[in-house]
C-alpha cells in the first residue's frame, strides 16, 4: 500500500480511467512498459519496491487467473495494482502503487475497490516496508493486519556473521550445485515438501522456476543442493542484488533455504546457510539480506544466531467484501 491520506469515498467514486484486465494479454506493450517504469519510480521515491519479485515477473510474463488494474490521468499511468490468482478459498493477494505526484487524491482507494470487486473471498494486500501511513490507510478501508514478513540483514565482514566456515556435511550427504536442465523436477518436488504450508513458495511450478533461471541475476554456482542416496534433501539458493537495490553496494541474499522435513538430518539447514554465506562472502559482498515470516520462530532463531537482525517489515492486510 504505497499511498496514504486518501481522499473521501465520494472523491474516489468520481475518478475515471480505471481499467482491470485478466492476464497480461489485456495489457498493451506500452501499458506494461509504463507499469514497470512506475514501479521503478516508486521504488526510488520510497526506498522499497511496492511489488514483489513474483508480481514483477507476473507483469512481465503473465500468470493464470491473474489481474492487473491500471489508473490513468490525462493519458498517463499514475496507479497500478497486481491481483494474484485466487486460492482454493477464493482469496486473492494484491500489491499496488501510486505515482508520488498523484498521491492523496483517492487513486489508491479506487485501485483497492477494483480489486475487491474482483475477489470472491478475502482480499489480502501487501504493504512493503510498512511505510508511514500504511496502517492508517489500511484501517480506513477496513483492512486488518494478518501477516508479517521480516527483512533481516547481516554483515559478511566483521561481527558474528564473519565466522562463515561451513562444517563438513554428515555422512552420506553431499553438497553440490544446481544443474540447469537436470535438477528442475527434483528441486520442485523438494521445494513443495519443504514449503508445504507456505502460501507462495510451496506452490512453485516449472514455469516459476524457468522464469527465474532466465533472470540476469541467476547463477547456478550460488544454488547449493544437499544430496543423499534418496535424492535431494535440502538446498540454499543465493542471489546477488545490484548496487542501488538495497543500498549503494551490491548485496547478497539468502533467496530460498529449505530442508526436506523427512530428511532426518539435524543441523542441515544451518550447514546449508553457512555454505551459501561463505560463497557470498568469497564473491566480495559486504552484506546479506533475507526475508522470513515473522511467526517462523525456528528460522528466525537460526538467522539471529548467524548474526542477522531486523531491517524492515512487510505487512499483509486482509479484508472481505466487494466495496471499500
């Protein structure tokens, strides 16, 4: 929710230029280019991206049953909302932004109203970075906070996170790197097991993985797999962000870290975390980030023990209904 101090419902009702389409086929190339440019402008203004990587990739490549809501003024795109596909209970997640010069005119409210009209269950809206005013904006529209996603960070040089020597893997376990064209199916099966109860990560498809393999940041040398005689049992996928994404310098990320719940190897998650952190440190990076659900206490404790502290919080707000 990247707009605060919205106008009145009456003012929102007077707005024109709202268009909601299903799938990117309903967006022109110009629409998509303008939406991506708007995301970049809002990120620069607010210091945090208003849309997650998944939402950005959906805007670029499309998703089944997704929707995009755009708002124009005088022919210029000033507001954008991504509405994800419905889950089994018909709940949908949204992310939105409004151009900084066009804020406080009811545009954000009108985008939310369009998303509510297209949602049969609950509408869940992410506020990335929990910027000032987001909580008040959500409350005025009848939304309540239901989930927190922590952004944590740690130095890779100095402090407790500098002790990055990974222990030897347990007997019968081998650490190797991802092999594009060979490991996709096995990794997707492991990812589904490791994140069976995660609302986004556990539902990844081959298309989701292929889109990320095609991204310029993808590097199989930083994608570590733990193998046993039974197959893949754990992984640590690292990522490197360019300068400007999270600060003036390049920043590493624990992108996804998962362990098969049936693997039976205690400490495998910590081992894989250290393997990836050691790789990022040897790549010349000074800092590393990660995202983790605030209620995942085991993961939070692991990362805290590795020197990570809180940097920011993303909040998900929920509301049921067809009108704001």
